[in-house]
């Protein structure tokens, strides 16, 4: 049984984990990847405890999620990492 039902739009995309995440009461994060969503998976698991959430989404949410990932990837390639020094032209 799922701990909670969560809409995909309420989840955050984590570039490092390459997964959509949602805060778990244990302090860790529920996680589900785009590949899992595209395969029809609806359960996001927490790696630190036994809780799971049911992820609600339709085709329109899936398309928006794919756009969010592409935007995040573009932003990451433009924004230098923290502490990086600018190179003079």
C-alpha cells in the first residue's frame, strides 16, 4: 500500500540522481526515473525505508516532465559549477 499519492508535477527532477524525487518522512527521497515512467511504472521507492508513493501522471504530464529534463540539462551545460573560475576571453 502506498504511503501517499503524488502528482508528477509536484515532484522535483534531480540531475545528479537522474530521477524525479519527492521528500520521504524518513528524510531521504522517493525516486522514479523517466525510463520507469515511460515504461508505465507508477511507484516511486525510497532507498532508505520501506515506504513507497503512487505517482499520478498522464501523457500530458509525461511530456511536460520530458521538457523539464531537457531544460534542466540545457541549464546545467550553461551554468558553471559552484566555485568555478571564469576564463578571460
